[in-house]
C-alpha cells in the first residue's frame, strides 16, 4: 500500500516535533515518523531548555505559535533568568525540565493535533523523481508519498558511540543508528561530513553528599517561556548543585588519555569547541586546577542527575575514579557513563533560507543534520522548515526571518551563508541587533507574522494587542506626568538616587539605573493607580514598559542601523550574474558566490572571504 500525505517529517526530536506540529496546525496532512513513539522530543543531553541566546530562540518559537515554550513551562522543575545583572539584551531564560514529563507533554500535543499522524518505523530511503522528493520508504517496507519531506535525523545518521575503546552503533544509548539516507544523498550530489558530540555520566543522587556542594535554587517570579497566559511550573521545584574538579581528578583523567577516543585517533570528526569534554578541558586549560560542575536533577520523582561540565568518552573505570576524587562524589554510583557520538551532517550552505535543499526540490533539512547542536536551535529550524513545507505544498510566499527580526533569522542565515566548521551553537554575540532581539519582546516582533501565515491563533493576537495597549498607556503616562522636587525628592533619596533640582517628567526619572517603575510607584499614587489598571500579566507588562523607557535611545539607534542594512537586503542578485565570468572579482569571491548563490547583496557581504571591494563591484554592475 502507498499512503499519501502533504508533509512527512522524519525524526521526532525537537526539530521534528516543531516541524510536524507547525505543518499540521497550518492545515497540512502531516505524518511524523519516529523509531520510538515513547521517546518523542527526547532530551538526549541535559534536561534543560534555554540559556544564553537559546532562551531567546524558545521565546521566538512560542511567539510564532510553536510548542517548545509551552512544553517547557508545564514540565519545568526549575526556572532561572540568566544575566539579570546585565542589560535586558542579554537576559536569557533557562529551565530544568522533568525529562519524562517533557516527553509525555509533547506526546499529548501530537496526539491531540488535527492533521498530525504518527508512525513508528525507520526511514531507509527517499523517493526522488526529476530532482524532486516524492516520498519515503521504511525498514518495514512501507512506502509513503508526500508533497514535501523534512529530514530531522539528529545524531542517528550512521551514528557511532564511543566509551573508551568500546564502540557501538547507535544514535543514542540503546537506540539503533539510521543507515541509507546519507549514502543516497551523497549519490545525489550532496556534501556530507562527520561531527562529534558528547554527554556526561548520569549519577544516582543517593550516592552524592550534597552537604559538600553549593545549592543553586531557581527563581520564584512571573517569568516563563510562553506568552500565553497560564500559570507555569506546576511541578515541584528542585535545586541544582555546584561543585568543582580538583588536581587529583585531573591527574586521574590525564592518566587515562591514552584510552581517550579523542586523543588516540579513534574519533576523527569535528567536536564542539564551546562545550568541550572534561578531557579536552584538562589539556586545553592545563594551568587550571579546578573546573566548575553543575549537578542537575532529571525529574521530579527520580534520583537521576546530569553532571553538566563533565562530558566524557573516557573508559568507564577512568570516569568513576576521576569522579571519586571529588569529595561530594567519593561514594558515587552511576546509572550510565558518559559517551561521545559521531554522526553524519550535511553542509548547510546547500540549503535555501527556507531550509529547502537546493539540489532536491521539496526536501527540507532541520536540526543536527545541518551541523547545529542544541534542542533550541533544532526547534527553531524545525518550525521554519515545517512552515515552509506547508507553504510549498499549499501555495503562498516563502517564510523567512531576517537577522534584525529574530535570533532564528540569525541562526539560519549563518548556516546557509557561512556554513559550519564545528557544531553550531547560538550566542548573543552572533546577533548584531541583540537590543532589538530581546527575550521580552519576541511576541511584539513575531506573533503577527505567525498569525498572518495561519500558525499563531487568535488567542495570541488578542494577548499581544492587550499587551501593546497597556505598554503604550504606561509609557504615555510616564512621558506626560510631571514630577516636582518637593513631592518626590524624599522618595528619590530613599531609593539611592539624586534629588531633583527642578521639575522633570516621570519617564526621565524611570530612566535612572537606580529606579524601577515598581519602586518609584511607592511614592507616586497616580502611577500606582495606572499600574493597578493592568488587567492581566501585570509584572510582564510593567517590565516590558520599563525596558522600553530605559533603553529607548539604544533601541532607536540600533533600529536605524538595521534599517540602513535592510536596503542591501532588498537588493536581490540571485540569478543575475554568472560569477565565473566576472574577472574583476577575486578568485575566492567567484568560487564562493557561485557555491552559495546568495539571494541579496547583504547576504553576499556576509559570506566569509567576500571583501567590500567585491561587493562594490557587484553594486556597480547592478548600476547602483
């Protein structure tokens, strides 16, 4: 039998789940194929979502109408807003989730989504006709037809795990690797390579002496990931714990390096520089006598802990001996050791900004298959692939986010323009407009876009409109309300800021670093009255208003810069040049422009090796 769908998504990790849910919610008959229906959106590494820049991506997924933020909020066992001591452009939400509950919540969403169907099987090959994908074939011999196919294979393509000299095929511990797709796509002309990632040991909390560790509690406030109006964090809130390696630990690890796959030639693929294994840390930072470790709970009702900072592929006995040298772990018991995994990925410069491949029409890649790492980066790509696969199937304008609109836009543009030479991870430093891409305003930036394509529902638009209305009301009040020294100076002195010498608008006082809207409201009854009129999400709206007031100048300046660059984004060059014939360009420029075939002058300018002179030549040829 041949079963027909609009969109088929291969792989039910974070990319696959977001892709399938997006396509189905937009109206495509969608099939999600997974090896194991009981491990949907499995948190293969640490049981946490968000973090520096990653938290912004999750908020953007939610603002567009995706699911990761909702799942995280409802399964969180700890929440923290990172970087609060810095400016709001750097604030990043992060949550520990209950690993088992996270899977169950995603399964609940998938089972209750109209147009979305599950099939448990392994895809072994694609059907390709006239350079267009038309369906897939599975290990069970079942064929499925589709108008679009999205590959989100994670670490499963020819996956190979390493624990010391022991090697095992698989995409995760106890889960088989996937074979056939890489070989077929190489035959079709795709460029592929290998990457490596790793994970630490899982520790039995009953064997840990927590009295020798520093406790790290979560935040207890209004912050969450989703912009929908619900109470988050219904599960029991748990602490993380901090400890450190020591010189004895390092000595044990050094003694085991000869058996390390990373140093004996067993692993030859590219690993993550920003998240090194513990053996890489002691070699690269040989002068350091201690490295910080975080013990993170895996769930509300389990003793399993994840040891963040101790990723390793060393033999089991070396991992245990090294950990036993840490006082809190002297009686350590493991559920399983850390391990490294090698897997296939495809050069992402072979993709369009929609994440459709350039070589095969209607075929999309999302997640680690593109050389990225992280649940959040995968989820963001999956969402965009799912949206565009639906649009390609049913008609409409392709959906692309620009670099000044979203971290997701930065992520995808980096991938398709620059490619990767190591597993790609998002950082705030990658975004040139991070004041515009704050975590607090993703809904203001993106929810209308999600609504206009049919993904974000009316509830989100209603909440957004209410929020914008209330923010505008508070800012208007602060801009027009005058303060007189005799009425406010006593309060200003108590708040640790200079008294007024003359009358001033409330907005100017709120702009002071020592002042918050809530603190100054204690001394201004009229402001308290305005704040009490906010009907819902009071704390969120007050915070958003305060950020706009305090950083108004910076926001406007960065928007001005972004608008100037947008002019280059609007100069389209795709298909207008045969770069090989433009001899005034450098040889490197001709080669890279031919390979990438950029859509716009702005994208061309971001390709590594393209000089300002090369861009000037193209502008002259365009008559600019």
